[in-house]
C-alpha cells in the first residue's frame, strides 16, 4: 500500500432510517435490538394473591393459577385425551421443538418470501417467551407426571411450571400476528385489533371453513391440545396460555401501530379455577367475551406511545407491505 499517514476524508452520515440500519446488522445484534424493545413493553409481577399480572401501561392480563382441587379434577380430562396418542404421535413429536412450519403451510412466509415478517415474528417470539416464562415462575404449578407415574408422557416433561402452557401461548401468538398481518391488507390500522377479535367466536369450529384467519386459530388450538394428549399439560394450561398469547400479541401489535390512547388493546382477567372440562377452540372463544365486562374481557388498556426511534413500528410497516402484495408461486421443481 505504501506509506499512509492515517488521513481520510471526513465521513458523511448515511442518513439511513431505523429499519435500514437494523437490517444491516448481523443476525444476533439485530435480534437483541428487537428483543429489547419488545421486552420493554411488558412487566410480569405477582398480583393480589394468588393471581399474576402482566402489565403494559395498565393491567393487560391477570391470571389466577389452578388450585390443587382443580388440578386433580383436570387429570380426568388428561386421561381421556391420552386415548388420542396413536392418532397424534407424529404431530406431537414434530411440534416438540417448534411448529413454525405448520403455520407456514397455511400462510407462506420465509426469508425468500416475506423476510420482514420473519424478523417481526422472531421479535414477537422473544417477547412472548420472556413474559410466559416469568408467568410460569410466579405460578409454579406441578406437571401431570408429578401427580401420577401412570401418565407415561410420550415426550420429555419440560422443567418448568405446567401453567400456563408455553406451546399454547406461542401458538396463539403466532396465529394472532399472522391474522393481524393478513387482515392489515384490507383493514385500517384503527380497526385492526377489533377485526382480529371479531374472528374469534364459538363458530370457529363449524365446518367446513375457508376463512384463513379461522384456520390459523384452529391450528393453534390443535397444537395446544396435543400437549395434553402428550401428557405434559392440563386443558386449563392451554386455555390460559392461549389467552396470554392473544393478549400479549395484541398489545405488541398495538405498539407496532403507534401505541397510546388511539391504539387501545383489550384487558383480560381469568381464573383457572373457573375452567371446566377439556380445552376446545369453541369453549375458549366463548370464554373470551365479545365486549367489555363479558367473559374474560374486563375493559381496555394501552401500551405506551411509540417513540420515533423505536424500530418495531417500522418493521411492522415493512411486514404489512409484504402482505399487501401476493406472493408469486415457486417455479416447478423448486
């Protein structure tokens, strides 16, 4: 190179926006930036005993874990579910370490198709898992195998609380973010959260159905139910895990839409001791309640108004743009 005294031209600032600079990062720092912003939206803490509360700006969701009598009662439902192991074994094994491929089979996305959607869902997962694990730690409900060796789980029992179900939380979070993205192509931002909730009625289990949003929630419910069949969860774990996934994802979307009082999100209160019988999507939708002060629905709350420097709202807009343009089919043989 020859001699160089270190002199360079004064660099010119690129002026790139938050999203452009984010996408220039390596995968790990990019995930860290997104996870930090998502995690800052929620605080999980003990509520009035024995409830546990997830807070956004207000009390987003309050869950009361099952007492001993309810857990023992739920074991009968788990025993009935065990009879389906022969039919569900392959699904259960495939979903043990992840289930994104099942949702991709319904609404295709990937780094080659909808890359911003991939990063948005990754940020949501990191956010939801943090909330879910904190809630599990606060509740500390024993697993079915802790009550009877005759359960004989067909997969390894995870080493954390049964309640609420992590698979249910994450599956319903996945369904909700995809539902919101799908509906965003035809729904204005101010009506998007209501549009998602409007799909969740007891009629979702009516057949036949071609509504892609309903199919997402059917898949989420099946993933959750498979964990009871496997012998690692009670039905109420799925019911309240599903609610946790819905609540946190709607608040996550509320932040992506700008947050504040113009993007209010539902507030929920649910007691596991009020849940009877098995877990079905029909029963779960009925328990949600259609308006404030019905079922688990207890009113409205909000997430803090998004700051201009926060990147999730920009990532959301980029993902929404991907869903407004039909994905071209792959060439034969690819």
